[in-house]
């Protein structure tokens, strides 16, 4: 029925009454909003009805432009307020022009002149003029305006930043952030060329001119101003200003509230990964960040710091290890992330600490000095050599503190074991003996992980020295001894390899983790980093050790690799020696314990619950089992010489053809799909299959999480699906979402049941509209959710 009133709107625009004009402009605005909402929520709306209101109102753009000029020229002087003519009518007309000019080049060209006139002639001494300018800036950024007009809009926002009113400054920062995101979206979509020069006359270069003013907002006493400035700085970082802006971020990291530090550290990591000018600057920045906020840094930041140090040159490794040693000595034990990275590097590259280090940066490779020492950046950096006793004393002080966590102690035990190999040629027998004593110190620890690793590392150190480790059992020792009673060369070599340096981690591992575990981070949003890395699938014959195993993230995969090396085939012969890999050597340092060394060799089906089943059709061999000397089974006892018969080791027969046990039902595994995230309200969908015989049917449970400090009221979620999907939707458990983390907060959920009639041909996709009230303001947001696994939903 709206189309019937379009013709009457044209005649009302010619009225001279202020009230009539305001009413008709608001009517046109609401009609366009309703029509656009219908187009977004109903996929077939455009095919059936089209957009008749948009097409009819676009023809009225010249009339609206003429009306705007009359208002600016004083045609309605009776409604002057604060030096501006008819404020409300101007604001409503600008809003209507924004709706009509979005995506329409011709309409945008017709309104460019009047927008420039409003932007240049409006008085800014009163709030009334600022309100008109703010609406004008929003219209300029939304329509297809030229670069000169966009630069003018950015300069207006820059003037807003100099205003004393915090409300105006907040609005300016918020609008500038939206402008940057829009610019990046346009470049990403290929609508404009992204290789514009530094002095290009566009909005992006104009924003860089106001960079100093934005950075000054980080010192504002108002926390909301600081947070909006921080978000904007993330978007302004590029390869040209990364050093200066990162320095400002680190300075703010010192002063910001503790609850914000984790997010800032993750965002700085993303900035460093993307725009770092060189490896030394990257490592220096990460170490400085850990010294400031190592307590709040996520494990992803710690893992990335270790990976970048391990991938660097030997010279840079020496620099990082020396600097970390100095930082650990200066720390009071509160920066857990710094201690973990530092202890790991000292254990891995402790031999580099025994030599002095000096570095003089060249003029072309100048770096920003984060150390706080001041002075010229081109001054040389030097560290004196440390002796083995002082390095050991530093580590002892770390684990001797009352606040030392179990994670740090686990890394310290590994460092002690590795330093036994690093300092083996130092000639300091007292330090080497003390290192082994520190390793054995936790052999009776109540923490199972510390106790297990202590015993394992002690056995490795003894094997590296060629010593036998005696036991209290009837057996002579736990090692495979040679005929002369000593350790075989294979055992000694395997022990040395287990304590040798780790191989360099390939960056492809990190890239795979980013795409699968970071939570779908957009490069345009330099932040929102998820705090959990997903360990990549192990590759065959891959010698790259995932550092996430050290932090306890790769237990299952490492366990699988460790078990496979001890598998015995059903015909009684041991498999051929597998290629040695460091995943096998370290056997997942701090993950679930592997098979004990003194456990007799048994079929793999009993080790891993049917990982390699018994084949009854294979030939029976009367030869005794021969256990290969591999890095993992080198310390196991020699097996008893007995034929491998079915009665001696009854296998778990899953299938007569030797197939492995069936995997767990994937339908019972819950899949989490990220939904919209808007103004502190985060939605994720937990997807399950309720019926085993009906894969087309799925249950989606929307879980609402409020990351704000205040509650969200009036929650409403509307969902639209394509034609081939049927949907049943239950009401939410509550329309009020309390801030997450509170003791009284309970999760708010809403169940959606969908049936995809074209499963396997077309994937599930949701169009959601989210409405809620926060701090008295009504918020509406629309988004598309399409991250469901292909072929399953």
C-alpha cells in the first residue's frame, strides 16, 4: 500500500510549512528503511516486488537538493536556532539523502555540491551546527562521493577531536573508525585501487594527518575516549607508521586497566605479524610487550614469541636470549608469560649465553628503542658473557619464588635437562651435577606431570652420559644393554638427539593455525584475537615440532605418534625403523604421559584401544620379537624371547580384515559456529544432530554472551532462512543478558530447529536481525551466518 502514497509525497515536498516538510521527509525515510529491511530479511522480496519506493524517491533527489539549498539560504529564517537555519529539517534531509545516495552514483553526483556547501558554511561554535555537520559527514561517507569531499569530512572529524566536549570527541573517534573500516572494505572488495601513494588525496591519507591528535586521546582521563582511540589506532597502522604507533600502544599498555591488557597484547601481535619491518624489531617488540604484560598475555602470544625467536638467525637468537635473561633477572616473578618464554629460550639456547654479544644497528636498519634506556637508537647493544653458575642461579630463583606456577616449573625442568646437554663441554662439573639434581628434585612431586618428566629426563641425562639407570626390580636396568653390559651406541645417540635443539617451526603451521583456530580474524580488524591455538594435524615424516605441545596443547596427536613407534605387527616381527622425528624424540614434553618405560611390549591394540587391529590371515612367525632401537623405545626393557602367538597376547579383533575400529559418531560432536558480534553482544550457535537417521535435521542453540559492564535488555532475535530450509524457533530463555563473568549470571540461549531439504547440494545460511537495548539506547543489527560445515548442515 505504500506505493499508493508515493505520488502524494511529491506534492507535499513543495509545501512551505516547516511541520509538513519535516513530516514528509521523515515519512520518506521510514518507508525506505522498511523497504530495505524487507529486502534483507526476505530473499525473494526483490524478485516479487522489487524496490518501487527507492526507485520513485531517487527521482526526487534534485527536489531535495533544491529544498536543502533554500533552507541553508535562509528560506526558513523563522526557525533559526544557534546560528543554524532549521536544524531538524536539515538533519532529516541529510539522512534521507544518505539512504538515497548509497550505491547510486548518479544520485550521489547530484547531491555532492549541496553536501560540500553544508560542510563548509555551517557554523561550529554551537552544538546545533555540530549536529548538522555530523549528519553531513555520515552522508558523505555513505554515498558515492568523490575523494575531495571525503577528505573534507575527515577534516571536520579532526576538528571535532579538538573540541573540549567529550561527547563530540567520542562521536568523532567512533565515526573515524567506521570510515577506516569502510575504506578497507572498499579496497578489499576491489572497488578502488589499493596502491595509493602516501600523499594521495583520499580519506585514508587525511586520517593519517590527524594521527597525533588521535594518539593524544590515549591520555584522556575518560576511559571511553581512550578505548575508542585505541580501536582507531589499530586501524590506522600500516607499514609506514608501525614503529611509532606500536610504541604508543606499548606505552598505553603500561597504563591501561589490567582487564584490557590481554586483548591489547593479542592485537599488538597481529600488528607485529603483519607490518613488522624486520625480524629484530619484531622480536624486540614481543619481548618488551611480555615484560609489560606477560601476566595477562595469552598462550598464543607466548607461542608466537617462541616461534619467531626460533625462526630467527643465530645472532638474533643470542640477542633474544641475553635480553630475556636480563628481563627475568629484573622481573619480580609476576610476568608469567615472560618467564615461560625466557625459561624456554634459556634452555634451548643456553650455550649462547656463555659468549658475549654486541650489535650496532646501521642507519638503514634503525629501530625504535623500547628498552627505556633512551639515547640514540643507533647506539650499540652489548651483553657480557654469563657463566654456567649464574645462569643456573637465575633459573633457581625463578622456580624458588612462592608465586611460581606449575607451568613455569614444568618448563624449568625441561630447561634443566637441555642445559645438561648445552653445558656438557663447559667443563663445569659442579654445575652439571647440580642441574641433574634439580631435574631429580621433582621425582617425588605430588604433581604427576613434574614427577613423570623428572624421571624421564633423569634417564635421558644418564643415557647421554653412558650410564645405566638401575631399578629396584629384578631386572638389571631399564635400558637395552649391549652384550658387554654397557649402553649401546643407539641409546646414547637417541638420548643426545632428544636433548638437542628443536628444529625450526615452519610458518605454514602458524598460518594453518590462524585459519582454523584464531576464530576467523579479519585482517581489516587488527584484533579480536581468539586466545586458543589449535594444534595442526601432524604430517608424515615431518620433523617440525609444534610449540603448542610445550604449552600442553598437543597431547592427543603427540601421543598417537609416540604409540605408533612401539606398535608390533601381528606376525610377531617388529616394524621397520621409522624416520626419526623430534615429535617422537620429545614425546610431547608437557602433554599426557606416554607408555611407561618398564612396560613390556604389547600389541598396539592394547596400547591405544584398537589403533592397529589383529589380522588372522597373516602368516604366523616363530621368530622372537625384535624391538628396534628408536628414540622412544630405546629405553624399554628387552622383550622376552617367545613366539608371538594368539594365546600370548589376545588381540582386540574389531574386524576380520584388519580394519581399524570405527571412529566416534560425528553427529554426537557439537559444532560451534560464530554468529554476529555487535556492541558487546556475542552470539555463537551450537550445532547438533538430534536424529541419527535424519541428517537433514539440525538443532541450533544460540548462546548469547554480554561482554559489556552493564546488562542488555529487550533481547530479540529474528532469523530468516532460504526456501529449501524449514525452521522452528523457540523463544529465548530470557530477554535480559547479564554481563558475563558475574556470579549471578546464567547463560541465555534460544533453540532453533532447521531442516535442510537440499543437504549436500546447498549449505545452510541464516539471515539474523538482532535487537536489544543497552544503556537506554535501542540497537538494531543485521548479519549473515554462513559458517556451517559444508555438506553437514
